[in-house]
């Protein structure tokens, strides 16, 4: 051992010092459990937080070089897998994100459906009948075989300047600008298979952590689709026992030696219940897609499903790249923690929760197997509230508009009234707040820089019941010190 390494300070923390004495740790956990259940914690945690916040110098953020491959929406062909049986309801989801004249691609159906002339939908194609040729094995869902082959069929239709094929289901909703942002990072002349896994750890164990889940959508670069099309019919014959179209796709990708490139903005949404916790704790990456709307609660309580997605997408009008991005700040005077999910929801909690706790998705949702088990997810989660006093007050986006004069976006979030448990903490209650106003500058290039959350500052309030926040580039030396 060199002298310098012996001078290293040991890591500080209760866990590291106790690691060698497991029985004591067990005792400690038991004690913590007893404390947490016996309502001994009637006062908020001792507050040592101060926010260091110096003059921001925004010019530093403009010095970044442009990166990317100049991929635009016109270079992306969407392939939507749909079934005639569910068409009537599912087409409403497609209409939410499809832009006639801008998006290209088609819907692939198993049977003819009735189409009204004035509906803003993609072209409709009927998939090739595979019952005789090329897939004759009696095992395997016909629909899975059909959907798996869509991308090869689409290749024969699209050729002019297509760089990427993006697969999705009829109940997948894409944030189109963010599909472009994510794909622009990758060289479309090479072999790429881009998507994300399931939220459910068990689903990923049963299927695969290396597979792009079809409902969340995934992208394949043009040259890779060309290579895939040459072998796909032979390939799927070798896997009659697989379940869906997406694991068949992954099986062929494995034969082509192409791994999954993970982009966690694609969401299969293998959960039930309320997405608030999941979206508010989104990884620092653009929101690309959402799925399973028939299964989850409407994103905004009290709205119909389609209406609620439409409302969420309205926030993409001024700053699509920042949709649902997380910012954390504290109202030090009133001792509140504030969690912003931009363009979607604000949560205010009594007491100061550290950023490392707050940033974790809270379990407002239930896992795919409907068991109350926090090990069921493929990511960390936290309970919605550790103490009854800390049940979040939730404010949902009402509207956004652009203030030309000051060059900033103004978001209005209104309170979602719900019952809160009695709280004896001697501090101001957030229930007095009915509206949160968030000011933010547009930031279309945020994903060309290294990923970083926006800073959030509590502004002086001008009106009773209204809280004003500012969200944007962190200033120099701006940190949240807890
Ligand atoms: C911002 O940074 C630039 C370059 O370092 C400097 O010239 C300028 O004076 C700074 N502006 C402020 C407001 O600090
Ligand atoms: C399409 O036409 C039908 C009847 O002709 C009408 O009820 C419907 O509102 C129209 N939809 C749109 C989007 O224009
Ligand atoms: C926005 O607020 C106004 C006024 O309170 C209300 O009438 C309207 O329904 C709200 N809209 C949404 C989408 O919440």
C-alpha cells in the first residue's frame, strides 16, 4: 500500500461502518421500523438546507457545438401495428400524435376497416397473409408473426430518404419531436436497434432485458431493416415458441449480432394505476413514447383517457424537449419541498426531502402483477409518503402560453383537491396554495448538451394562494445543498 492510499478517508455513512456487523444492522432496521410506525416523528426533519444561488450566466450554455446527424421528421417512417377488431377505439390514440403532411409511414392492419374521408390518419395497409407462406408452423400467434414482419413489408413501400423505421402499436403515443431528438444522436448509416425494456422486472426476466418492448415503440436504422428483411422469414420460423412480435424481432436481432441500444424515453408502461410517480421521476432523457392507455388511469384525474393525453401533448407546443422533465427546489421560508415535472404536474410536500430521495419515482402506480412489492420494478421506487404530513399536494398543468415581451413560457398549474390526513406539524400548510405559476425559457437544444436537470427557484409571490417558480439553466455555483 502506498502512503497516499492509506491517507484516503474512509467513506462516511452509517451503512459502510455497520456493514461488518449485520446483527446490529438488523436491530437498527427494527428500531427504525418501530419509530416510523409509532408516529414519533411529529416534527419535520431538522432543516439544514440552504440554496446557494448566484447570478446565472446563460451565455455559457450557448457555447456547445451542435451535434447530431441532422435527422428530421421526414427521415422517419412510422409503422403502426393495429388490429381491425380494436380499430374503432385505438385510432383515436393515433390521431393524437399523427400529423398529416409531416409524419410519414402507415398503419398495418389484419383486415379492411371503414375509413371516414376527413379523418387525420396515416395510410392504411393490409399485412400480407402468412398462413400458407412464408410461415407455416401451426405454433405461434398469427398476429405476432404478422406484426413482426411489418417492418420488412414497409421497406418495400418506403425508400426515398428514409433513415429510420419506427415501430409502434395502435395504442402507442409518440412525442414526435422527441423521437427526432433521440434518433438524431445516432448514425443512421449503421446498424441500430433502439428502444427500451419493460418497467416490470419480472416481465424483463420472463422475456428479456435485451429486447425493445413493442408497445413502447422502437427504431431500426434503414440499413439494418434491409439486412433484416433478407433473413426475417427464415429467422421467425426458428422461434415458433416465442410469445409476441417484439421478442421475435429481438431473436432476429440476436442472429444479426445487433444489441439493443437502450433509450429510456420509450415507455411500454407495464404498470397499472396513476402515472404521476413514474412521469415525475422520469430519467433525465426526452419523453419519447407512452403506451397502455386502456390499462392505466387517465393521466389527468377527472379527464377521459384520450382527452388527458391530448392535454399533456399541449405542453409540447412551446418546449417539447422539456416535457415532464424534473426540477427540484425548496421553499425555505415555509419549509416545503417542491417537485416539478415540467408541463405536467407540480408536487409540494411539507418538510425538506433531499434531492436524492425526491428524484426517485414514487409508487403512485401498481406493478404489472398487481402485487405490493417494491422489488417488482426494473428501477428504484419510493413510497408516495414517508409520513402522513408529507403526502404531496398535487397541481396539474392547466395551460401554457408564451409571453412575447419577456420571451418566456408561462405554465399555470391548478391544485388537484383531495383529502389529506390531519397533520400536527407546526408549519404552514400547502393547502392554501391553489395555483402554481412556472416561468421557463424555451430550450430546444437541451438534449444536444450533456444531460442535466433544470434548476428551480421559488420566486417571491405577488398574490395570496399563488406560488411562483422559475425553471431553467442552473447558474454558476447553483446547487441544492441539503
Ligand atoms: C458571462 O460570461 C461571459 C464570458 O465568461 C462574461 O464575459 C460576461 O461578463 C458574463 N456575464 C455575467 C452577467 O456575469
Ligand atoms: C368528419 O365528418 C363527420 C361527418 O361527415 C363529422 O361528424 C365529423 O365531425 C368530421 N370530423 C372532422 C375531424 O372534421
Ligand atoms: C383551467 O382552469 C380554468 C379556470 O379555473 C378551468 O375552467 C378549466 O377547466 C381548466 N382547464 C383544465 C384543462 O384544467
